[in-house]
């Protein structure tokens, strides 16, 4: 266990070659020094109470299962290489409680979510995934996901969401995604 209480995938880093698509994305990222252009984002409205500890447990299960979500990209002997490392749920997940959502316009809520997740990633620093939960009062929240496109496209991010919901439900309380939006 680490100091935050998260269980992490404990093993030595694993190195691997990049696919041609990953090489292209890595090269573009190097040319432009990061940026938001290669982010895949998804937002989900969640109805029902979200238990943060339970969410952390479910997220850790998904992170442990998918090495790509624990990857970073380094240069070894002049070539880009993927390295899989340990990542704790607390490194990926943040949350904020806005209290009564009626105090905020939809644009303010959208901007708060975007500000939390739509920041450039550094490919040499894992994780390349961010998840932010905006609590909007009793039984209402928005869950935002952002990943660098080198590890996840929109379809894959939707699969990660589904696996996260399944893992969360298996721990106890049901999570009910009400609607999704990508951007």
C-alpha cells in the first residue's frame, strides 16, 4: 500500500515498443510540446450517491487490469518506448463538491469540469488519464474523463467507463450513468 491507502499494481516497470499509431502521436506531441489537441474526453451524468472510497477501489481494479492506463512514454537509445509503471487511483482521480448545482449555470459547471481534466499531459509522466467527479448535490454528479490519445481513443474510453461502472457496482452501490457527452 502507498501512503494514500490505494492498492497499486506492484511490479517492476515493463518496457515495450510503440505501435505505428502511437509512434505518430508521440512524434506529434514532441513537435508541439504537448497540448490539448490529442486528448480524448468524455463526461457522464451520474444519478445516485457516489461513495468516494468505493469509487477508488473500483478505479484501482480497472487500472490494475489495463497496463496501457499505467503507461508513460520515454526515449531509450533515441527511440520512443512505452513503460508500464505502478499507478494509484489517487493519481488519476480528483473530486469537487459544488453543493447546490442550481447556483451555477450549465456553462460554469462545464467550465469547472473542463478546467479539472482538459490540461496537457506529459508523455514521460504517468498517468495519462484523468478522472474528475463534480458533485452537484444529493444524488447528482458529473464524471469527467480525459486521456491522451496515445493510450485511449473515445471507444476505448467508453469501455473503461463501462468497466469502472461494473467494478463499482460489484463493490456495493449501483452507479447509474444517465447520459454521456464527448468532446
